[in-house]
RNA sequence: GGGUGCUUAGCUCAGUUGGGAGAGCAUCGCCCUUACAAGGCGAAGGUCGCAGGUUCGAGCCCCGCAGCACCCACCA
C-alpha cells in the first residue's frame, strides 16, 4: 500500500484491487476462533443478476458479518446459488429455440447436460457481482443446490419423509401452467383482478318446462359439469333438490344437489359444478360423490373426442359455447364482472385447475413444531409483526405440491414397476432391492419417476445441507443453528417457513435464531422496480456510473411490451439527463444502511446516494489532513492516549458514546441508527470541531510540543477508531485509509481489527467545557451572520461574566474562540456602563456569559429587533405554558418530581432569557435612535 | 371477506418506556479560509391525516373515520 492518499477520492481506483486482495488471502473463511457466528445467504438464482434488492440485502448481511468478525467471532457467511428449476430451464430453452432446436429435440439427457454447460459458462454472473459489492462470503465453501452432496441431502429428506408418511403421491386437482406444462404450487399463483363477464345460463330441468339459472365466469367448463348445486335451506329450490338437469350442448343428465358451499345471495343461488376444473367444485364433487369429467388437454384445449368443441382452445371454446347457448335461447343475460384471474408467476398465463398425479408434502404435522418454535420465542422475527403473518399462513397450511413436470432439477427418487407399484429409495439400486422383495424370482422392469422437485424443496434444506448434513461435519456441528436469516417478506412462506419445518424435522433444531425481514427497494416515486416499467436501477450502474445512452438502451431493449419504449425513454431522459455518475460501492452500501429502517419499503433516489458519496469524500479528505499533520505519529488504542487537552478528552467521550450507540443498534438490527451515528460523529464532531480545533492548536507557536504530540496522537487514533467502526458499512475506503494511516500494518486487513477499543471513563468536565466553548463560538458566528459581517473580516468582541460559569473555561479556550469566530480581540467589557461604550454593539448570551461584538454599522438593527421580538413572543408563550403547568395542582401531585423540577428550571431559564432579550432590545433600539 | 403497514418540514424519512417536534436533501443569505466547493458559516420552514377518548400531560396509548400501499382467501 502506498503511504499517501490520492488528492481526489476515486472509489473506482481502490475497490476492485482491495477485494481481490481480501479474497486471495482467504480472509473470508472462518477463523476457527471465538464464538461461532453464521449467516446463510439466500441463494440467488444461478440465472440471476444483481438487482437493488440483492444489493440491499447483501449489504446488511455483510455489515453483520464484518461487525461480528471484528468482534472476534468465528464467522461464516455461507454463499451459493440456487438451480432455480423453471427459471433456468426457460433460459436454456430460449437459447435452444434461438438455435433452431428445442428441449424435446435434444431429449432429457442432452438437455440437462446443456444446462450444466450453460451454468459452467454463464452461471457466475451474480457471484461476481457480489464481489463488486464487497460481500465477504466464504468463496471456498460456495455451494450449488444441485451439487452432489446437496442432492444427496435432498434424496435423504425425500425418502425419510416418505417413510414417515409425510410425502404421498396422489391424483389431485392442482394449479397447472398450460405453457410450462407443469404443476405449480399455490404460492406460485398470483391472482389479479381483471375485467370479465358473468354469464347467466338457463339449465332445463329434465322432464319439465322449468329451468334454473346458473351464473359462471367460465362458460367453456360447462362441458364438464356434473351437477348443479343450491343451498340446502334455499326455499326457492327445495322442490328441485334430487331432480336432474339435462345439460345443454352435451345432453348429459346431472343431479341438483344441496350444499352449504352455495351462497343463496349471489346470482340466482344456483351454481354449476365442474369438479375437474374448479377447486370448490372439486370439494363439492367429493362430498356428493359426483363424477369428475376432465375436458381439457395439458395445453388447455378442449379434449372431448367426437364433440364439435374438441381441439378448440379454451378461449375459442368459450365463444362457441356461448354462441351455441345463445342460439338455443339459453342465455339469460351477460353482465360485466370484475373477477380474480389466477396466473402462473413465471409465465403470466392463466392457470388451470387440473387433475393429475402429483407428489405432496403433508404439511400439517411439520407445521406444528415450526409454529411452536416461533411461539416460544426460540425463533424471533425482526420486526416482530411478521410473526403474525407467519402464524396466519402456518396455521392454515395446505399440503405442498412438490412435483414439477420439467427436466431441470432434483429428479424424484421414486421408481415404478409395470404394475404401478412405487419404490421410493435413495438410489436406483435400493429401489431395485425393494422391488426384488416384492417380485421374488419374477422379472420386473423399474422406471424412475419423470418429475423433478420444486426448487424450494432443496432451498428448504439450505441451512444444513450446505454445512454437510446428513454427515456430521465440523462445519455443521459448529455453525448450526445459524444466527440470523436476512431476507424479504416475499419469501416468508416460500422459504423461511419451510426451512423452519425441515430444520426442526431433520437437523433436530431451528435453522436460525432470528429472522430479520427487510423492506422492498422501490424507485424514487415509490414504484416497484420492474423491467416493464423501465425504472430499474442496476446497482453496478450506481457504483460505476453509466452514460445516458447506454442507460436508455438498457432500459428499452428486451421489453415484453416494446410499445412502451418511447415512454420509458422520455421518463429516463427526464430523470437522468446526464446519466448516472459513479458513486462507488461504499456510498451505495452506506445509503442502504441509512435507509434500512424497520420493515419499511425504501425509496431510492440519487440525492441520497450523492450525499453519502460526499460523506466518503469528507472522510477521505479528513484522512488526508490527518496524514499531513501526524505522519510520524503512532496509532494507539483509545484507552492508551494521553489526551492532554480538553478537546481530546471531549472527542474521546463523543467517540465512546457513538461506539456504544452503534453496538446497541447492531443488536437490534437498526442499521439506520448505526450509520446515522457514524455520519454525525465523523462529520459533525470529528471533522467540524475536532479537526478544526486541532488546526488552531497545532499552528499556534505557543502550543508546547507535548500537547502537540498528544493532539496528533488523538487525531490519528480517533480517525483509526472511527474507520474501524465504519468498516462494516464502508469496507473499501476504510481499508484504504487504514492501510495508509500507519506504517506498521504489514499487509494485515482492517477486517480483523477489533471493532472498538477498551473504554476510559468519560471526562464530564471536559465535555461540559467544550460544549460551552462550542456554544460561545456558535453564538458569535450567529451574531456575525445576522449582522452581515463577511466571514473573512476580523472583528472586536467583548464579554461579561454575569454568573458563575468557570472562568477557566474561557481562559482555556480563548484562543479557539478567537480563531473560530475570527475575532481580532476578545476582552472583558469591564464595568463600563453599557450604552456608553459604543453605539455599534450587539450582544448575545450563552448562559450567564454575555458577548458583545462591534459592528461597522447598524443597518440590520430593524431585522434584529424583529428577530428578538419573535424570540420574545416564543418565550412568553413558553413561560405562560410552563406557569400554568406549575400552577396546576394536579400536575404537581401526579407528575414525577424530576419532571416538575425540569419545568421549574425551564421557567427560570425562560424568565432569564426574557430579561436578557429585553435588555438587548432596549440597547438596540436606543442605539438605532442615535445612529 | 380477513389481515398488516403507512399518513410528522417542499421531498424522503427518524422520533426508543407518554414529559418542551428532529435529520438528510431541496430552498434562501454570506464565503473559492492553506483536508474537502463532493466544501464552510448562518437562516427560514411543521395544527404530527381527520374526529373523539384516557391522562396532570398525547406525534406516541385506546375507539372511530378517511386516504395510500401490501399480504392472504374458494364466492360461482
């Protein structure tokens, strides 16, 4: 490392080089020393690239990891990626289509080989982006959910659950994506309200002229109706229960049944029942033992050989059915209707309830201990209110459909013989053994189940499968249960709940003690970021910067709806007329930390990150100043500083207060508080006061050498301590400065330094003295500004000690006051009668210390009088309020003594201030009369 | 239909167990002062969504209302 900092802070020139050094030196692996601390990364999809949500989440995890590493813990941040079954298969299928071939052409074996190739060549995007972010994950332990050992864990879990009766196979109505041709789980279906129609049809009663009117949003499914239902207590239809209907168009006799499911208030009170194509109807069908007639192919076209609708898409069939019923005069009416349409979250296609053979996890028994773990406080959600969401879902949990009819994923370890017997086993050999037992000497052929498991199945094992389970490895013994899971609320059901269930079942313990749920990153307007809205910010663009043209291109290419491009382009031009400047990783990370308030979604706009980039610059330049002034000075722990002067004692006190607040904030995951404390301490105390104080003292020829040495040591050591506190949020700039401020680093990294030093007792006297000095300086600055005195002009000032502030405070700090306030002299006013001294005096007070300054003229007298008048008015109000409180016997009886004392003191202070202000008014108005 | 969160300065948000309303950005003055103009000094700006209640005292606790956002659910 160089021993100097460049004049200009340039994040780009330091960040990548530093990360490479960290990674190469193996710094991210556990130290094998100290209490274990472990976080599991939510494995990003291997097809993914870093978005703002990742950047936010990983910033917080890295801060926690770095904090605990510096605290001396044996720290593991387990990294890896998820095979993302459907997403990855879609990506590779698109590539194949572009090449003019297809998944089916290749066949299963060649296709999965192709996916592995893709992964080897293109699957590292997001992990490399994590490096840019500074993530101190242990790359040597990187895992992929389809690694051999993790796949082994998957089979182990599947087989165990099967043996325990918690996995079963069955023909059930599932959510079917007719484009992907696979079942998906309830969670993968999203319902949006859409405009449609409510069709009212007349169904004729068999052998009668009567008919009933049924209403439906899906006319085409009437081809599969097997009943009409009414409410059992509905007087209108009592006489029809048990009779039959001749189903129009199909001419099938179907019964009228009574079922509580029907809401008599809705529509006509009669419901068509299609058990094969509706979840509710399926349940009704089961209750009444109705036949289940499937009328659709997997691609959701009509499957009724011999019917005129056979082969029609569901949309066409709908039109035709309605037209035909219309023709027969069976359409009562058609109403506009808003209704929820279920769509697959991957394809956006309307999902069909579809009757197929699938594998399910029986969730109820697994959920019970998982609920208890949170109820008893073994697992804590932060913020706590998410526990309610968790309970709500867990207490009403449905069985989980885990089989998927795709090729990329963990193949289900089940085999069938020709008679349909199922053999679930860890390996084909074991399945064979089982089959032998059954078949004896007879020949048989086994065929493995074609389906793969839902990707979330393997994700659910992540906290223990990555650590070596089912083997009892050192990592597993050391780091399970992990400390905290950091994730978004959107995957509490998908992932968090299932990890808890499986962790308790298989690793015999909770997977983590705490779950920190963070908010969603939105754009500056509060909109969700999405490609189709064209409002995506790429974290790397914020780090490296991007010109307008490439940004436009990025946002407008590959849109699902290309017609939106012009709109997106103009919005982008308006928001980023000059593109995006490079802010650097540290500024981005710090911004995320500052925005990480409890649970809320966060709005991201460039003003914020710019402010924190400026903070980086501030720190950088402060470090440059310190280097210039204390090059040969040794960095010391805070508790070993000699701290000769009050200002050193004061800044040490401030540092210690800040440290304590930060450590407390980490304990409760308040990254916003921790980062805010750092910002304020470094900028408002260390830079604005301490460095400025030090300049004056170091440059003063009368300062003795010992004091200078002490000051230099404090300057450099407090800087050193500050950047250690800051390191978890800003790893790069702090490393660069840390390497530079001392010569004896020997290639060590700041990431292993202690987070904070031992404390020394706070010197309250020094703190009071410096706070008083700061107030005096601020008051004079204020006076100067109010009187339009140019910052460069030196002025005469005088003071009066009216009370009992220690005169030592003044004597000790008179140089600082004089220099800071740019005074040519600062002397006692003696006992001269005030108005006689000068007609150009204005004054202010700090407690009982009155300060006068000389002004060149009094042209601002009117303004000042107005200001004083306003202050006076405020004071009067306060006095009145305080007095009425103190006159209130109820208040005096019931309020705590401390509060009453406070009010009394306040009253005295206000009255004193009022007196002083009146005096100032008096002086000012007299003088303005004379001038 | 059930649930959750939000509403505080022009904007984005803090506000810990109830005890005199805060920050950043933006705005307005004045300064290119030898670490930093990505800076310094100073100023202005709020009926804490509305309406009640509890309390000596409410931004904070309770009830109601309104608006916004999100989650869950099988209403054809």
